[in-house]
C-alpha cells in the first residue's frame, strides 16, 4: 500500500510517498528513505515515464520494509541534491563552470529533523533501523547524509552515483568523518554512464570514493555493471539486488 501527504520543504509544498508492508502493523519495520520520489513507485507520475516500481518488488517478495520517497522539484534537483556549489571538477568534466548546488545540507537536515520524526510518529517504524538510497545525484546526497548523520543512516546505497558534482568535497568529508557506526554501503556504476565522453571519468569518480570507504574498514561493495547506461531502464533492473543487500 502507498500513502502520500504534503510537507513544507524550501518554503513550498512537497509530496511524500510512503510504501507500507501489507502484513499489518503488528511489528516495527526498518525505514528506507529515497529521493526522486516520483520515480520510486508507479510509472504514471514518473519523470521520463519509467519508475523503479519498487512497491511491486516489495509486495511480490513480502519484504518487511517501509519506503519513504521524497519528490524532487523539477529544475531544482542539482541545487537540492548537491551539498556544495559545484566546483572545479565539475567545470573540468562538463567543460563549463556551474554555480548550481549548495542546498543539499538543508535538504538532509529537513529529512533528519522534520520528516523522520513525523514518519516515526505516524507509522510503525523501528527508529534505530533507518537507511537511505539514491540514484545519481541522489546517491551523492545519500553519501553526504551518511557522513553527517552516521548514527541515523546506518545502511546506504548509491546507484550510478553522481559524485563528480561535488567530487573534491565528498572525498574530503569521507576522509575526515567518523563512519564507524555505518553497517554497510552499496555502490554501483555502469561502464557507459553519461555517454562516451563521461563514461570513464564517471566510473573513476565512483572508484575513488569507494577506495576511501574501503580503507575505513566499512562493509562495502562497488559493483561495476558492464554496458549499463544512465537511465531508469537499467536502474530498475538493479534495484532488487540493492534492497536485498541493504536488508541482508
């Protein structure tokens, strides 16, 4: 079952979609927070017309997990999912400077200080089992959230992570953050992300981040997906493995 309600985020109404297990409220469930909410469940409202259809997978496999999907605001995605303003690496990779980004910190604080308390009050959650997953820039802000609130987001996943928008800053944060409370991290990346020009550096940025995580001794996995491009057709195929990894 999927419920939805509106919250105030950045001074405007934003839809929150919540998947609830069908086996009732007789126990406390772990909660997975996800970004790009329009593309998490059904195709009907999905940006680009293709969604993960995560609810179908969870129902079919009777998985005991609450999923909270936060809608993106079209046109503001780079700003809201980048904790820092795009830096020199972005300029190098895109061939032009970008002044986007910088709202990601406030976005994560909204999840921690406003949305999570509301979800824990409203639903049958296990507040100590809170996870987060995201795609592309959603994976960047997910990794940032784990670094800044590792006692909350103990398990995270990033598909085709767009670290390059804040490459310098996220690497430095990972190096300095105390991540000892993190239980597991899943990352994956295709070999054809972003087309011929971006594919190699895109994969290299993911490998650089993973190496920092690996050196910290955290249970982590980086899966390189041969031939995978940067689109929801490929993300949808991989999401079952991601969920299984987080819950195992």
